[in-house]
């Protein structure tokens, strides 16, 4: 058993309200299955006498918080980050597809996977839902690296059998056979999970989407991930290709791809009926604010999502997203929330922003009670953060008079330098 003394941030599992101990104690130990889990978390003075003889690492001056969860990121786009383009579709054609075409090579896929997971760790991300490419070896490379690191990690082979160039376009029948084989090979191994992954409706034929829906019906425990309603050109294109569907989101529902554990990136240009269908089916949004700002896609409507009861969490969306850092993502989400010209604006509380990237994201993924929090029984994934990592941050946090001010200073001024340690599965 291990224990850590520091300031401690966790969340109420039901309300999402932040719980904070200025002088806290986090106790990690094995559960009955031998997994490293949180055994206790709370005020140091209230807990320390319960654990006589346990070695305590003194990390006072630091904040221990749940490891961040990235709900949507493309590991093969690690080298696409920061590429200039006129918009989503030109960006895909000019940068994304050429880079992704290289992932038929297992050596290249492994090298990028290693770098990608190093970046996640450096930024305090301990769980991610990730796109691979259309090449099965890209999935194997990511899972092998994640397994070696002990991560809770989800990915899947991209399905795209049309409107895609040679090198990334796959064959309809073979793509579905590959998907089923990968599910059987990887889903549920250690802390790994599989996601059925149509790139987005326009790049899959009706036959491929139908096959994906049939696989999702057979394998109810796996995830589904795709993109929807990111920008207006894409929405128009989807409706031209699927004129009988109620909406762009309705395309996925028509093929059985709207259910619990279905995660759709962006969800900007949805109707309220679409949001209500997501809430009713249990599908959720991966809000990707740095990507949406970078590509000029639009602004996620938090008020409308909340009014519909729709679930969501935060995502970097690298390489459309501009940073692996959860602090950058939370700051961008705050900016997106405040925008009030195209939708009602609101100010998201710092604790709520943090929740969206931890316990809220876990809930959206169907992993509530498993990761994303430091309540007893949760897997031991956490970060040790240094609120004095830069001179300006140290000056600002020293003046904080409340938890909101303290967390917001980290959100606005923090980056990878704040992450002093990332702990995965107790290691």
C-alpha cells in the first residue's frame, strides 16, 4: 500500500461537484483482483491514523487530481498538429490522409504510438478514446503500446470505403472482417477496449455502415466512435449522400450506431431533436474546442445540450486540435461556452470544466466508478500537479482566495510544465 500527502481534488460521483482537501491523503492499494485502486481519499488528519505503518510520500505544495480523460484524439495525426488549412475538408485532403496512409507500415505505426503515449503521459492524460487508421496494424501498434504501459485505453480501425484516396480507403467486406477480428483479439484484454470506428458518414457506404451497426448489435460491450455535425459543408454533404435520413445524426441512427457507449465528436450543428435523440439513446458528445476554433467549425452549445439532457466530455482532437494539454482544452471550452453571438453564452465554472475532462468524461464513456475520479474503488490513475511550475502561475495561485480561483489559474496559465508526475494503474 502507498499513500501520498498533498492537496487533493476529487468529485462527487452523482452531482459532479468538486471536493477539495487542502491537506489531503490519498491511499492506494490492491483490490481483491490485484488491481491498484484508491483505498481512501480525504483529509490527512482524518485518515492517517487508520493506516499505521504505511509509508507516506510528502507532496505538500502540490495538487493530486484524477488523471485526465481525452474523449476524442487521433494518434496517427500526431504529426499533423499545427498544419495550416482553409477548413476541415481541405485539411483532411492536404495533410491528414497523406499522413495516415503511412500507417500500413508497422514500424512507423509503433514509433508514432510510442511518441503519442509519451505525450499523453507528459500532459497528465491517463485514458483516451482514440482513432487509429484504416490499417489493422495501426490498431495493433496502439494496443500493444498501451498494454505495455498499463493504460485504460480504447481505439479502433477506421472504416472508410469511399470518398477517400488510395492508401486510406478500405474494402467494405474486408474492413468489417478486420473489425470483428480486432474486437476478438483486443477488447477486454487487461485495461483495453475496442471502438467500432466509421470515420464519418460521408466516407462510408451504406453497406459499410450497415455492417458496422450489425457488429455493434452483436458486441454490445464495445464502443462506437465517429464524427457528426462538425461544420456546415460536411452537414450538407452528408444529407446529399443520405437524403432519406432525418438528419446527419439520423444517418447513424438509421444504421444502428446510436446507443450507449457511442461517442460522436463535435456535435456543433445539431437540432434540438438531434440532441434529444442522443440523450434518449445514451449517445454522447466529445466536445473538441481547440479543434473547432482552429478549423473555424463553430461553437458547441452547452445550454442546448444541458436542456436536452445530453451527455458530453472534453477532447483534444489532435491533430485538428492544437494541443495535447488538458489545460489548453479546458481554457478553449471556457471560451467556447462564453461565445454568445451564435448561441446563448455562459460561463462554465472551473470545477465543471475540470469535471468534463475527468469524472464527467468517465461517465460519458460508461466508465463511471472505474476511472476519472479519486473516490474509493476507482483505478489508481492520477496526476501530481505543481501550482508553482512557472513564475506567473506561482504568483497567481498564491493569491487565490477560493478553489474556483485556484483551479481557474491552473486552467488559464497551466500547460505540460504543471504535470510533475503521471501515475497509471498505481505506477
